[in-house]
C-alpha cells in the first residue's frame, strides 16, 4: 500500500512539473508582448469596438433626453424674445440720383449701418436724353428703420408724385431661432459625450471612429451657429433697397404746353374710378339692396296673389251659378 501511494505521489508531481514547464514559454511570450506594446490602463473600460459603439449610442440617447427635457424646462413666466426681420423697398424720383445715393450712404453710416451694394448707371429717354439712375441697398439698425425711410423720402421735391413705390415687410423668425438653439444645445452635449469617450478609448480604430463622429457633430454645430448668427444679424439690421430715378427721365411729354402724359394718366385714372364706382354700386345692389327688397316685397307679393286667387275663384263660382240659372230658364 505504501509503495502504491508513493507511486501516485510521484506521478502527480511529474504531471505538475510538466504543466509548469509548458506554461512557462507562454508566460514569457505574454510578457514579451506586454513589453512591446503600451501598458494598458489600470482599469480598462473597453475591450473592443463593440464597447465604443455602446458608448456612442448612450451619448445619442443622452442628447435626445436633453432635447426632450429642455423642451419641458422652458420657463413659461418669461416671454420669448421676438426676433423679427424687417426690410423695406422704396422707389423715388430725385433731381440728381448720384447726390441722393451719397446722402443715403452717409445716413446709413451715421446710424451705425453700412452700404451693402450701390450701382450708378445711365439710361436714355424716349426724347434722346441721357439721364442717370441709381440703385443702393443699405442696412440700418432695425429700431431706426422708420427714421431712415423718413430721411430718404425727404430727398424728393414732391412726396405725392416723386415717391413711386414704398413697401415694408416683416418676417417673424422666433420659432426658427428657438429650434436652432435647441438643436445647438443637444449637439454640444453630444460633442462633450464624444470627447469623454475619446479620452477613455485606447485602441486606434476606436479613436478614429469616434473622431469621425466628432467631426460630423462639429460641422453641424458650425452650420447651426451660422444660421443663428444670420437670423439675429438680419433682425438687428434692417435692409433698405432704394431705386433712384432722375427727374428728367420721368418728365411728362409736352406739346405746346399741353402735357400729354399727364392728361393720359388722368383719363386712365378717371376710367378706373368710374369702373370702381360701378362695381361698388353693383355689389351694394346685389348684397344689400336686393335682400332687403326681397324681405319687404315677397310677403306683399304672396298676399296680393292670394287675394287675386280668391277673387278669381269667387267670380268663377258666380259665373257658373249664373249659367246654371240660365239653363233652367231655357228648360
């Protein structure tokens, strides 16, 4: 029994020694590979690309949650700032378009604005005269838009005739800016999450993948920031487009002191006024007079008709009775 036990012990010891001998080269190769590469962090958080994808998805979920929470965390007591873009177009007739263009440019710069573009050119009238015309677009502070328009209209000699056209428009972009700012906050939150993930990543392919996502997010952030800046600058500075015509280019044609153009304009205006009066009269007749007349005269018409019908029936009965009497007498 002792011999048998000793043999078992020796066999077990031999097996253990052989196992240690086989494991030794593997440990040496593992140590060599560790020496050849950078030492891993004390507590590695990601083992493969799958873990990076999980973190990216979590960042997207966090960004979406931030978006939803920001929508519900708006303070209802404070009114949202209204962002309105106001622009104006005006066409005027002046004696000298070049001087008027310079005056408008100085006015805009004096208000803290600037000239967007200007164009001075010449045209030839039907009488063969070469006259100057001009176009200029300026930007002025939105709160001084009315004052700027008043100064431009003061350049004309007769406002009733020389102001050809004036149009002021407004566009409320508050909702668009609010939406862009919300998207910007969400993208910035996603950017912070991606930066944190990149700091924890140590594999080259993981870093490259996260860097690509980060670049795409930053591009979207820059685009949205540009749109917000455009809307706010457009709301802060109103654009005024001015068309300047020379007085000589719109002078009426005169024949022996008779202004043909003016008379033709008056005739056309009189025709338009007459047509307007006729159309107005027809509308009043159809929509106002006829319903009232119908309400008044329809009952009278039915009453008179009923009376006539009764008289006709009564007359018919009398005539039939008279005929019957005549027949009896003949018999």
